[in-house]
C-alpha cells in the first residue's frame, strides 16, 4: 500500500469526494453479501472490504444496497456509488476501472431432475431456454457465447431457479452456491457437473478517478496477501469461492 497521510488523502479525495465512501453492495450474489435475517444489516466479504477501505482512508462508509449486479452497473452510470464489487467483464469496463480479482467463483447450470441434458456441452442447443439474472456476469458471458439456445432473463439472480420452475424452462445458470441452496429448497432439480465459466470478482470505481483506482488496486492486493479476504470468507462460512492469486506486475 502507498504509505503516508498524503497518499490516503489524495485517494480519499477521489474515492470519497463527498466525504463519505459510498459502497455498492449486491445482495444478488450471496458469496459477496447477504442481508442478516436477524438484524437486516448487510454482511459478507464485500462489506468487510468496504469497511476496511473506509478505515484506511479515514472516512465513514455508507452501504448502497442492490438486489442485482445489473442494478449496480446502472448505479455506476448515475453516480450512485464510489466503490463497487462486481464481476470483471469487458462491457462493464466502459464505465468503471477494476482492481485485479480478489475472489474467484464458479458459474454452473441446474436442470430439472428428468431433463435429458446431462452435461454442460448439452446446453447450447436449439429449443433450450437458459434463465439468467438480468445484467449478471452470467447474462453478459452467455449472451456472447451461446449460439443456439435462448437466453431468458429473470429480474435478479436469486430468482433464476424459481423462474425456471415456474415457467417450465430447461436450464438455470448462476453462482454454484446459490444453485445448490435452491436445490435444497426446491425438490426435483439437479446440478450439472463442472462449471461453464469462472467469475473473477473485483473491486471497482467509476471512470475518471485514476489516483483512487491505483490506490484501490494496491489495497486489494494487500487484502489478499495479508489473509484478510481468506479470513472474511471463513468468517462468513462461504464455501466454493477461492481467493484469487496475487496479481503479477
């Protein structure tokens, strides 16, 4: 990390120009953040990182919560937040600057138990409808990669499996852990083996904040190297997500 009060002050001026660090928290990805059922408060690795960054910058943190990743991206365009936690995707890079990833997550498919689809390779076929959360990393990726199947968009990622079941669709795509939880909640479903993509989760700030973006990149590398990210995943009992490797520069 750049040391000294001057570097933190310069970064804070860009990352928290109002004097408060507004952190976008996405409840659509349970690996990153959830709403505590007892208190209603946000908790998770992204919340911990936001609070630690605010401490380093010497500014209070305001959590700006969203129900879906697509809404976080729209919030960047309308300047609703100063830092966010999003999957790296080239389309999103038009509006924000990323750190290197801090967490790696698997994207998987779920199908009804009686489905003839047996593997990931069977999914991209004519007549197959794949449900994704609108604007999610899976939506962006599959919209580029799928050639024959049809993409159907649910309002948020947590509603993907419910949409598949309700509308008798063929495939649900999303965070593996979310799908596993849905499979326990809804009978008659099965997860396909393996993964169809790896999601690199990063911190981001809207374009036009070069000093802040540099500080953010250095911050996230320290958070990985120090064990902060690993400890946060363990504290919140997150399984199936791995700390991303240290960036090579």
